[in-house]
C-alpha cells in the first residue's frame, strides 16, 4: 500500500507493487499467488499455491511485513506491538519456499513501520529489501530497485534484533539519557543484533583508504572541530551512493558514556571505479559528556580531556570490516556552553 495519511483521506493507494513489477519486466513474466490470506498469516491455506508459483519462477520475491490500517492492525498511531517477530506463519512460508527451491534466489520484500525479527527465515533469504511504508509512489520505486534500475543506498536508522527477548527490559531503560534504548548502549551487540544501526547494502561496493584526522595532528582543543578526511573508492561495477559514517568512542571519560555514537556522516555519489576524497567535521558537542546534576536549567555537558577514538567506514566498526580508525587527544576540558558561539554548531573546512 502507500502512505496511510494520504490514502485514507484521498482513497488513492498509488500503484500496487505487483502492477509496478509487471510494468518493469512485462506482465507475462510474473506469476503471483497469495501465500497468506492476509498479513496476519494465521493459516497456511495459501502455501500450496505459493509453492506452485515459486516452482515456475526464476527468482522468488516474497512480500512480508506488518499492517498499519484497521482495527486488527499490527501497529498504528497509539498502538505498539508487544513482539517484533514476523506475524503468524510468514516466517514458515519463507522456510517452505526455501525447502522447495534450494538453489533459487529468494528475495524478502519487507513493508512495515517498526523493525522486524526475521528469525530463521532471514537466513533463508538471499537478499532483503526493506521498503518501510513507502508512500504512494512506493510501488514503482520498489520495482525499479528490485530489478536494478535504481541502485539502493539506504541505511537503517534503527537497530534490528534477533528476537523480542533481546530487547532491553523496561526497568533497565532510562528515557532521559537514552541508556538501554538505542544502538549506543547495547551490551550484547554481537549476540543480540542482526542488522545494526547504519547498516545498508547496494549493488556496488566501496573501500576506504588514506584516513587523516586534523591533517595528522595528534591533539586538538576542547572547543575545536575535528576534521576527518578519507578517500572512498567505488570498487564495484555500478555507479552509486555511499554513506560515509564516523563513529566516536571516549575511553577516558570520567562519567558513564555511550559504547559508541555516530558523530558525522555524509552521502556521496561515486562512479564505478572512481574515488572521492571527503572531509567531515566532528563537532565538540558530539563527543561531550553529561555530568549528573539536579539543576535541569543549566547545561551540564562537558568536553573532557582525553582520547577520542574515531572510526570511519560504511557502518559501525563492530560490524563493518572495512572501517579505518584514528585517535585524537583533546587537550584540556571545558564546559560546552563556554566554547565560543558557533564553534559547536558549524565549521569551515
């Protein structure tokens, strides 16, 4: 479907995905079956038809996800899920499709709002495309991306967990600090996370080289922006966008801090085989720490003296093997609000 805010009032869901796919590859090239009676997939009556359709296909695309509309919606405004697993028998459908077609490419197309735990079904898919709730133009956009007319470059702004059990218990969360609620504080990040914040693939690949921080300077002042320069090369055969991500760790902090945090990013277009050198600014407020205080009316953020470890790549360094790392030392500490106006907001590189 499309964006519910538009469609509910105007009665226009846009072009359905099936029609959009037919427009790209030709109507005679598509065989379709409803593997589930509805999104809740409470029964398996459609499995035989889905298996028959898949048997005649060169590539299998199985649509999975959630429902945001109606009284039985999985999720909606004012209605949260109590589990992140795929509804009903959706996962079982994927497993049956894989068992019957062990050598065929199977693509999972996800339409949803919140993230999903795909379980063992995720391992049965050769590729996963997350369309979220894509809007009225979503059908053509999905079809063009599935069949290579558009090269995807999205990055997830959420963490995808193995299961509901891997979510942080409410009593361990701190809403005011974000502790226990975001990718920055995940303790068992290797065991609990399938797709981390910042993750995303495309039809090409990229490599990183020649990382330089502050033009090679080993230290910086507490109110100074840190200039991160890196060369990115499109090592694949398709032109595409890369999202350069810079993450920071503050191992010398005197108060509890996040395990890791995104401090800068940029999206650039690079032709196949070409390279680009990019400079990003890491501002002082992005690696500042927060001192506990009962006075909520005054800023208690500090830029502390000590090491700032910066990792640069196409994702978090714990997951992205091509990340480069450099360390810069902050000399002296200072309250963030005592830095000169504008120093923590923008920088001329």
